[in-house]
C-alpha cells in the first residue's frame, strides 16, 4: 500500500534526480538497499560516486533538510560505507502550490 508520505518522497526523489541531471550529474541508481538501510540516489558527480539523500516537504516553509537527523545520518553513512562511497549530499525539495524549491547541500558527510 502506498502512503501519502511514500508518494511525496518518490516525487521529491524524481525532482532531485532531474535537478541533478540538468546540471550534468549522472544518476547511477535509485533507492539502493543495503541491508535495512537505503540510499535514495547514487550519482556520479565530478568523477566521484556520491550517495544522495533526498528530503521532501509538502508546503511552504516545511524546511525538509531539518528532517535529516542523527539516526538518518548514521544509516546513510553505514550504507554508503558498505558501498565504498565516501561523499554524501543532501537535497531538500519543497513542493508547494507555487512550485518547487530545491536546496542542494553537497558533501555533508
């Protein structure tokens, strides 16, 4: 069963992937499972493989990057380490009636 949260998350991931691709980034894979952990996007950025966490908020002022807490940080680091990925980026997507706002925070980990 698909929940609203899952639907919003998938929409944010699609927006983030398109955002990166428009900037010449190659998205290698999506929703990569490593045990119980998951990496939203794996991308090739400037010759480096990067794990990209996507946080999506629905509505203005939702500040989705604030949902990247210590637990999520630890889980994505563990998954990235298992895949020998050293860099982690965060993309925050706000979906509103007025459009989309994207904040890319490179090399957060």
